C-alpha cells in the first residue's frame, strides 16, 4: 500500500511540475523542460524513501533496492512520455 501511495505522489508531483511549466512558460518546450526537471527531483525523493525504509522501517538495502526501482521508474516513465509528447 505504501508503494502505491509513493507512486501516486510521484504522479501528482509530475503534475505539479507540468502545471508550473504551463504557468511560467506555457509552450510545449517549457512543459517538456519541466518534465525533464522532474526526473532528478523524483530520483532524490525515491532515494529518500529508500533511506527511510532502511533506517526507520528496518528493511535491508537489498530488500529496498527493487522497491526503489519500481517507485522511481513508474513516475519517471510518465515523465518520459510527457517529454516525448511535448517535444514534438
């Protein structure tokens, strides 16, 4: 359940990045740039989520690494789709 909430949070954060891209520029390249900026920010958030899982929840790095990949890749894939659509 926690994984689903974090992935949903990533999708919402991507939406906020796209909203700010729309508000600050409004053109399609600005939206693509906002999605590009989202990816490293989301990687940091996903890594922070892993760190909390290891230090506070008691999971090992080996147990948390696949979760990190899943949590990062789904919103990052949505961002990649947005980048592709807005840069055409």
